[in-house]
């Protein structure tokens, strides 16, 4: 710090205006507490008037708390009507409004999903040839699954022949435990393969119907219909117990 050799050589020290800063801080801190009142108070000379629940007329320069559940009229300085503030909503009315908001939000979300789904569909299938290729790939997977089950079924039938011959030897007698277990196991495995074949054939029908519905939608999108505006068809769902092959799912 520089020191002045003579008091007269130095300019007078300027005092720091801390009271002003402190005051500003206090005002800023207290602003939040009074903001609610400030927002309702008229800043343009408006007059609020209403009748409370007892029928008494009240007048103020701000929103009247006693009339929040009553209609309030806002007047200009000359007494002309500026606006009417309706009474606040009841619990039931607010519940209805909130329910409608949720419905609108769900509808908007569903619309966005529809647009996104259609755009993804167009990216996956830019033309009918691409869609036909995907259908054929899915059908090929199912045909391969059926062929494998047919082959395994033939093997099981071949394995059954010596068991049947041995069973003839015990005709009219109780089968040995080991032979009986082998016969029952062969029967169960054959039935399992027949069930798989039936499931694959059922899945072929379902997938073809799905591709047909999808193709009908795509044709509209290819023709220029805006994504998200084509009504969603009721796509066939997987029958109970039917699982789409993993390779076919990869094409969807």
C-alpha cells in the first residue's frame, strides 16, 4: 500500500459503498418471497371485483384470495370490463383435465412411434424386391427346419423297427423295463418332431400373413403416403407355443 507523506498530497479516500450492496442483496433475497403477490397485483390500474360466498362484493387492485372459487371481473379505470377470470377448478375438474393431458401425451407418443416405425420400414425395404427377398429368406429358414425334423423323424422310425421286432417276441407278456423305456422314449421323440413340424407350418402361415399386411402398408408408403398416417393393420400374432426361428427374426 502506498503511503502519502503529506495528508494534503493524497486525494481523499473514497469509502466503499457496502451499505448499498448489502441492501441490493437483501432486496434480491426477499424478491422471491413477494413474487407471488407481485404477479397478481395490478400494474396497469386494473380493478378486481367479485362477490364472495356470502354474496358480499369485494374490490381490490390484485387477484382476490377470497374469490378464488368465484368468478372475478377485471375492470379498467373507467369501469369497463377488461376480462373475466373463471373460478379455479375443483379436484374432480382438475382430475379430468389431467386425464385429458395424459391421453393427448399418449396419442402424441403413439403417433411418433408410428412415424418412426414407418420410416424404419422404408429404410429396411426400399422396394418390393427387397421385401420379397426377406419373405423368401424367412420361408427358407422354416423349410429347412421342417426338413431337419423330417430327417430326424425318419431316423427315429428306423430306430423303432428293431424295437418293434423285439416287442413281438414278448407279445402277450410283460416287456422288460429297458425295452419298455426305449419304446416310450422313441415314441416321445417322434411326437416331439411331429409337433415341431406342425409348429413350423403354422408359423409359415402366420409369417406369410404378416408379410402380406406389411407389403400392403409399404405399397402405400412407396406411393408417397406420409409415414405415420397409414392405419395400422391387425398383424397376425404368433400362435401359442410357436416360436419364430432366430434367423427369420433377423430379417424383420
